[in-house]
């Protein structure tokens, strides 16, 4: 299983008036980490579109548990891996550490999406190509 780490420095724009990371920012951190996971497997946005005929892998469900506060200038490390596969979807699990302390645990359910045949403004979940899964399972 491919596991990656992504480092984030908490910036002023990430914080609420109390100086604590505003919780929706963690979802943006998760998204960045998921893209980094794909990039490490050679699956850039261009490759996904051109070679695998997908529009992307959008999140359809995201959740998090906030265990410890993160503040301005904290150095966060997010460890991410795909922990579950389905025919058209997969789950990316994330753990964010603030120093040695586990601060946030989360997961995203993502689909392999292509243009919906009846409405091009929408996406439709399609089967994940075996080559994509193989690349992401290599560690």
C-alpha cells in the first residue's frame, strides 16, 4: 500500500479569530494530500484525463475527528493512504500529526469520475482502471 506524507505549515489564513485552524481547512489539507498521493504514482491531472479518460476523482463524502488543536505556524504532517477499494470508489485515510500528537483523523470517499452522458455538467462514477489501482497499490 502506497503511503505518503505531506507537510503543511499553518498560515494566518488557515486560522479562526481564536488562532486555531478553522476546521474546513483540514478538508483542503486532505484534498492536497490525496492529489500528492496520486502524483507520487505518476497520476497527474493530465495523465488522468488523457490516458484514463476521467475528469478526476472527486470526494463524495468527507469526515474528520479533531483530537488536538493546531495553531498559527504549527508544522503539521499528514500521512495518507488508500485503505479501501471498490469498483468505482475508494477511501483515502488521513492522519495529521502536530509534532508527536495525533491532531486529526479523517477519511474521504472518492469516486473515479467521468462526464455524465446525459448531463455534461455532472460527473458519473465509472470503474477504476486496473492500472490506476496497481500504481496506487505499489508502495
